[in-house]
């Protein structure tokens, strides 16, 4: 009995460690930005980070002598990968008017987009399992963050597109066949999305896009872990990221800044985020997941 339990625990760890590490690292980015405010995330930096992750993934594939997939098989994960990071890309594009809090509230609705997209893009039966956790996470964040401004149509459009594109991308990437070079295709899709955004931004601002080496160093492992985690989890489980990362930030703030003031809003937000995250992780646990031994799905 103990042997079976240990095997199950080891299997669960191999499946979830990239997601756990992704959530932990994502929740600490604000500490770096607070310490080094000169770090700026841009579309060009995002494209460079995706390109670096793609080169690492391709190099690993070559080292392991993974069979190259056919181009037609790689188009789907490339499309899904580009859409998965479209949310951050939108945030980088509208960084001047859309703050991080508003983007976090919008991305908390990603599980809702996943639930709506899955029956359309796959053969799964319609389900409401991810609807209430996504709504609960958004409501929880609204308790502690300023309500997003609705006076600018660009912000409204960004807050609508961010969760929709990210959720649809998660479903497409997960529905793609688990062929070799799948993650590499996802990274290249991200290069296209960020790269096109950087070109548009440069044309609007009549200047060359700038790249922050520090931002590239932060984004590269986060993008890599995102696709590894999504390759091992279901789209609904991956959506728990947008509830658990704000929860970790909410917990870290008072502990690391030395301000232990607890309010009912903060407690209610933490409870809603925790319940939403656990519900999303449990909702997808019965679905078939890829073999966790395959690093790049």
C-alpha cells in the first residue's frame, strides 16, 4: 500500500512541479520590479524571451535526437502558443493605460473562456465546472484592487481579449497532438505575436523597439515553464494559475513588507482565490493528461 502511495505521489510531483514552480516564480516578479523599477517589460523583450526559449527547446530536441514533427502538426501548437501569451502581449502593448491590476482581473476570467472554448474546439461535452471559479477569482481581486476604468475603449477591448485569447490558446495547445517539438512551436508562435506587436508599436511611436535584458531574463524561464506546465496539465488546471499567483502575491506582501494589517476584504479575496484555484485543479484531474516524462509534451 505504501509503495502504491509513493508511486502516486511521485507521478503527481512529476506532473505538477513545472506548474508549482511557474506560480511561485510568477508571484515573485513584483519583488524584482519593486527593487529594480528600471526593469521594463516590452513587446520586443517578450519576442526576445520567446526566441531564446525556442532556441533552448530546439537545442534540447536536437541533443535528445527527438524526431521532427511534420509542419502541419506543428501549426496547431504554434497557433495555441501564440494565443496563450497574447494576454501578456496585450498588457505590454497597452502598458501606458492598462495597469497590472486590471490585467490580473481580466486574466482571472481565463477559465471561463476555457470552458466556453472547449466544447467548440474539441469533442468534450459542455461543462460549467470552470465558470464559477473564474468568476470567484475575478470577484476576489475586485475586493482588493481598484475597479478597471471603462472610460477608454482600448482598455475595455484589451480586458475582453486578454482572457479570451489566452483561454482559446490553452485549449488549442492542449488539443494539439503530443508530437516532438511541440513546445518549440509554441515558443515560435509567441515570437510571432510579440514580434508583430513590437513592429506595430514601433510604427506608432516612430522609433525602434527597446529590449531590456533583465526583462528577457525574467520572461524566458516563465514562458518555458508555461508551456511545460500546459503540456502536462489540462487547460482548466492551467487556468488555476490566474487565481493562485495573485493569492501568493497577496500572502507575500504583508510577510515581506512587514505590514501585517489584515482586512476583511483581504481575507475574503484570499478565500475566493484559494477556493477557485483548488476547484480548477480538481476539475481537470479526471481528464486525460500527457505523459509527464515527456518534457516538451
